[in-house]
């Protein structure tokens, strides 16, 4: 048989083989686990094929590329983050890449975000009007599902902080419902029993957890901060939680609470009103919810934060005042040291600029 014919037969066999593999690759696999894969903007088809292979969606990227080329489907892929079922055939994968089928919109909600952070983020990520997200977080059916007290107007605190991948075309209400469902899955049945032991409703637990979430920067302090608030509630003493005042003021970013701020007239001002505020002030994570339910066994009534976020805890007001002065003195020392180092750095820079060696300074 002439070499030319053999070559043509091999090519024809390869073409037919690739077409057959493409038609059936992945078929018959009952495992339909969803796999997330990102096709970056500007990626060529070989790069996309390699990414699919890394995620286990394509076993032989070289044959996959050949099949896509033979079927002329390697030039019109859409970029984005996809959710593709494991075991999908090559045809299914190529259709997804061509039509953008399975593209998802990622929304990241950090712990401690309030609705004023969540709403615009969801709207921007899904490319939907902010008003539609605002309506979703006030949806009466979803509020009933969350079992919030009558008169509660929003789902503040019940949109669980997490990373979400929403499908292309998802509505605002669908996204908010999924976030509420995540909260419901995280909430453990045992937590209901514990709330009853504490004589608290779930709404009260979530409210306290949201305050703990906003107050704590060092994770291991959550149970102790929670204990201070529990101790204050038992004694009928005002919580005096700065984050609730910031919420009452509509302050969307952390900032120092001034004495004049404490005069704000709001049920969320825990300096002027005893007990918990009417509802959560942010979305707490599971660790803060657990801390609200299981506070540390301590008698602390006061705490004050250092600039780096860790706290000094004290039992009495007199001890608390001394702790405040201690924190301020440490902060002043740190400030003086920072200024000294900045001045030394400026001197070193200036001397280096004129070719002189840097001054040696004591450690």
C-alpha cells in the first residue's frame, strides 16, 4: 500500500476516532459532581483545555483540542467561571464554552458584613438593580422563612457569610434565598436546645453573635467577649457596644466612636438602652454564633481594645479605668517609637542620597 494512502488512512482514523471520542467522552458516568473551573479572559483554546484537564473534566487535552479543531468549535469560547458536571461529554463542555452555559457569578460575603455591604455587592456581581436586591432582603416570605420576630423588616444577620457561585441569569431573590438557605444549613439543631437553656430566642442569639463578630479581631477572644455581654445582660447593665452605635449612625466603615455619637437616639444605641438591640447589626459567622451560645466561664464585665485589636478584660469599673490608661500608655509608646523609626529612616535616606554611610542607632 503506498505511503500516501497509509498516511491518509491514519489521518482519517484519527479524525473518526476524535469525533467518536468527543461524542461519547464522559457519557455513562453517573458521577455528576459539579466542578468549578475558570477560563480567564484572553486565554486561548489550548490553555482552556489544560485548565479543564487540571480540574478532571477532560482526560486527554490534546485529543480534546483536536476534536474541537475538527468540529471548528475552538474559536468562539466565552470567558468566565463555569460550573460543569463531572462526566460531561466533550460536546456538552464545548457547548457550555460556546454559549456561556454554566457561567457563574461569584459573590464573597465576609464575616461581619451588614446589608449595606452585601446589597450593592450582590447587585454588582449579578448585574441586577440595587432596588431588586433591596426588595429581596425585605421579602415577607423570606422573612417568615427566617422566623424573625414580627416587625423585623430585613434579613440583616441571616445572609450567611460565605463564598457563593450563582448561575448566569440568577435573580436577586434567588441569590438572597440561597444565602438564607446557607444560614439554615449552618444553624445546628443542638443550638436551639442551647438557646432554650439560655432563655434566648434564635433571633437574640444571632443579634448577640453579630455584635461579637463586629467587636472581635482576635478569633480566640470571641467566647470571652460574649461572656462580658452575657454578664451584663444578667445584671441588667447596658451592653455599651460601640458597633451598635456605629450601626445606629449608619456608619458603614469602622471608625472611632466619639462621646457625641453616644447621644444618638436609636434602639440600637446600647449605651442608652439596656438589653440587646432589636436585631442583628451584621452577618455573624459560625464561630461567633457558637461564642454567643457558649460564652467563656469568666466574670469579666469590661474590656478595652488595643490598637491591634486584642482586648484587656477586667471585673470592676475601677480596674477597667486602669486598663484604659494602660492601653493608652502602650499606644503612646508605640506612637513615639513609630515616629522615631520614621525619622531615622528619613535621615538614613538623606545620608544615602549624598553618599554618606547610615548612622548606627541603638537597637
